[in-house]
C-alpha cells in the first residue's frame, strides 16, 4: 500500500487538491473529519476538552462550538498546544482505523489529508509527501475573504501553523497554488501520474494483496515441507 501524505496551510488550497484526488477515485483519509468526530458530544475527546476549557465552549445543544474554541486557541499558543495534546491520541487512532478499513478493502493507494502532518510526526508514515504551497500575501487575502476576518486575525491563524516555506522544504512534491484553478489542475494531473505509478515491492508487500501472497507462500511452504518430511 502506498500512503501519500497531503498537507499545506490554512487557505493554501489543500482541500481543493484533496477533492481532486477523490474525483479521480483515490481514497482520502481526512484528518479534519476525524477531528470533528472525536469532538462529538459524549466522546472521550469531547469529555477531555470540556474538562479543560469549560462549558463556555458549548452550544445550547451541548455540542462543542468549534468556531468559539478556534478563537480561543488561535489567540493563545499555550491553549492551542493543550488542545492538540488532548486530542492527538484520539485523532491518531481514528486515522489508523480509517487506514485499516481501506487496507481491508484492498486499496493500493490512499491519501492522508493532514494539516499537521509534520507537527504530528505522521510524515514518517507517508511517501511521497505533497505540500500545497501558496505565497504569504495570497494566503492572507484568501483567508480574509473566506472567513470574513481582518488581517490581524488572519495572521494569528497563519502564524499558529508551521510556515509553508518550511513545509515546502520537507516535501517530495510541491504544488504551487498561487495561480488560477486551471494552473492547479494542470499541476495535479502531473502529480496524479506520480502517485498512481506501479507500487514498489515494499509497498506491494504492505498491501492486502501482498500480505495474502506472503501468507499463501508460507502455507505452501509448510505443506510442501510436510510432504517432503513424510517421504523421508
């Protein structure tokens, strides 16, 4: 199995690239969706976060008010680190459960869409690593327009993440999304060719098909060995 790492920064266009993979029938494990699930009312993640941040972060229906929680952690690095520590175990286990489901289905290539791929040290499980990059000014303008916030709030959010230039230096593949959607799609087509090329032997043995092949080889070896011993 080939596990492709996909990351970027807020408003860099990572979600657009993720959707392009989905449209080409490449399964995607989205860490943001997993994170939403672990914050649902009654879950272990929910209980830890409410205990740490108080019931002021809850909506009337008891669910976590995610925008309100976001405002708190984006303006306070200590609280942001606390939130990450509280949720990291639940998010990691949720991601691995999704990977296991896809492995059991026999998927040969999957994409891990993780904003904090490097920060969470999950880059070591993925190859290749794709970073969707955009210049700082374009990123700020897009974020301000998307979330209808001022420049200070936008900078607080971008500064809360690892710099895109640093992420780019760690990437195997960089998609520059500073241009038009047509430019992005053209780059994506080239990336798609790289991602869907035949599996290496190591990737094959990590796939379900490879595991079954290895198991079959072991069984055949045992059977043949017994037959040989029986004739001695």
